[in-house]
């Protein structure tokens, strides 16, 4: 029987594939049949992810996504090597807990660059004629529930995650005629290297408070990779410009 969630025959770029959610997405997309291009800065950790993936078809691409010129070159080289790209999971990102009074202009600029501009420029390159898969391409931005609701000391992070949601809607409309779909996933809290040392995870009392805000408890990286597989697959062929909260019910209240 034809499986509408299969990723067979699709080449998928996964950024942030050296850690946490991105690593899990790379592994699970491979299981669903995709050829995966694993992107992040740390080559050794990318290789660790690769070692957990089946098949010889995958590619490790060490790349600092804030280097726009290099992104242009690497996308070109990748398409030459593996053909058109059918999907991108823009997972690379950074976080911080910073009260408004402590925000510095340079910190805000670097967070915008890491969380927003790098994902947009990669998407721009993939969506050039000849680079994307004309049969259908799916772009996913990893936003956050912090782009939907507020939280103490999360101004900078919320700003970047909300920006991705707004951008995704307009890009979705612009690129629909090319059969390119663009969506956001807004995860709730999942323990990964991005937050394990931040106060709301590291302090057991604060962590219990955070957990209680998620009616289904904290999430796991597979909760997000499964949502990504759906959006990348042909099962989601009529879904674009959406923000899907995968958050254990955090935003339902
Ligand atoms: N965990 C959560 O609770 C949660 C909740 C909501 C949203 N999210 C979002 O989900 C995404 C993944 O988070 P995570 O929890 O998996 O975090 P993580 O484990 O810290 O992973 C972040 C990834 O981003 C990569 N990265 C950062 N800057 C980069 C750059 N300039 N160029 C290339 N790669 C870069 C890192 O790789 P290198 O260091 O090797 O470059 C790493 O692979 C993020 O966008 C995050 O905001 C996470």
C-alpha cells in the first residue's frame, strides 16, 4: 500500500543536525526513506548523528549558517551532487533567558542572525529555480510556543520565533505557485542542549513549574520529528502557511 508519509525519493536538508531536535529529525527522516543532508558547525557531532542513520546516501555538510556567502556556494554544490531539494527543516537556533533591562543591541542582532536571517537565507537559496524539487517542496521553520505566547525574560527569543511565523505566512503565499509549501512547528519544552543549563530546566523547582504548564508533560525530540515528517511528506500537500503547535497542550489553556 502507498504510504502517504513516506519520504522515499526526497532529499531533505536538516539544519541543527548535530544536536537535539535536528539530530532526531535527521535520523527519523532517514528511517522514512529520505536522503538527508546534515548541516551544523560541529562536524564531529554531525558524524555522530550520521552513525545512527541507515543507508549510505546521506551527506554531512559542516556549515556556519550565518555565513551567507558560504550558504549560497554550499547549496549550489549540494544540488549539483544530489539533485533538487524537496525539503528543509530549519532547526538550527540558539536561546537565552534575558530580562528586558539586560538586553544589549549586539546580543539581539546575533540572535536575529542565528534564528531568523540564517534560516531565511538558506530558504531563499533552496527556493531558487533549479535548486528545489518541482514535484513539491516543503520548508519547515522551527519556531516555538514562545512565538505564540509570552514568558518572563524571553523577549529576544520570542521576537525571533514570532518573526519566523510571520515570515512563513508571506513566503507560503509567494511560493505556492511553485508548489513550495512553508510552515512552522512551534514546540513546547523538550530537554535538549539548548535549554538544559538554563534556569527553567536546571533548577528542579522551576522545572516542575514548567512541566505543570504542559498538560501532557514535557515533550521528546520524536514528538517534533514526527510532525516534521508529516509536513515534509505528500500527506501534507494541501498544508501551507500554518503554525502547528506541538506542545503537550501548553497553548490550549
Ligand atoms: N528544545 C526545546 O525545548 C525547544 C522548544 C521550542 C523550540 N525549539 C527550537 O528547536 C530548534 C532546535 O533546538 P534544540 O533544542 O534541538 O537545540 P540544540 O540541541 O541546542 O541544537 C541547536 C542546533 O543548532 C545548531 N546551530 C546553532 N547555530 C548555528 C549556526 N550558526 N550554524 C549552523 N548550525 C547552528 C547547533 O549546531 P552546532 O553547534 O554544531 O553548529 C545545534 O545542532 C531551535 O531552533 C529551537 O529554538 C526548541
